[in-house]
C-alpha cells in the first residue's frame, strides 16, 4: 500500500464495480476500496448508478482502512467540502444586523398588544 494515502486524504479513484450496497474503486496505488451506499450522497440513494458508473474517475475522501487494508471511501464528504467552499462568508456578521440598545425589549412591549389584536380579529 502507498504510504502517501492516509486517512483523511482526498484522492482520485476509478470505479471498478457497482453493487446494491456500494461502489468498488481502484486507488492510485492499485489497492481497492469501497464507497458504501451511505457515503455516496447526503440525499437518498435509490440507485448508485445515478451518481457513479463503472470506469468513472471520481474524487473521494479516505475514511479508514479495514484489517485487510481495503479503503473505506466517501464521495459525499468531498461534495460537502466543495459546497462549503462555494459559500460566501462574512468577516463580521454582526455588521449585517444591528441590535438596538433595548435588545428584544421593544418586541416584548408590543407582544401583549399583538395578542389582544389577534384575539379580537379571531372573534370577528
């Protein structure tokens, strides 16, 4: 086994087989791994072929190795990582919402009036 492939590595693998429970993959060091159906997508996976096909080259995250040095792989971990990197982050989110000096007190003061108004409108 190639010592450069470690737990947590993101690698490209070739899909070599598909079963109802997962997809088999060939790693760059010619060892094998499995992407279990639960690691294909965050969404419900009815058919693995809707996500990968034999001979596809896909990026996966190495989750672990079993006792026979077969890799446990995750396709959804890489997709999650890509989604997060596409998000817009703000350096200081507090600048977007300014809190009033009274905080939520002004809402609390209005709450009883809103309840009374709701009761009156409900009776109509």
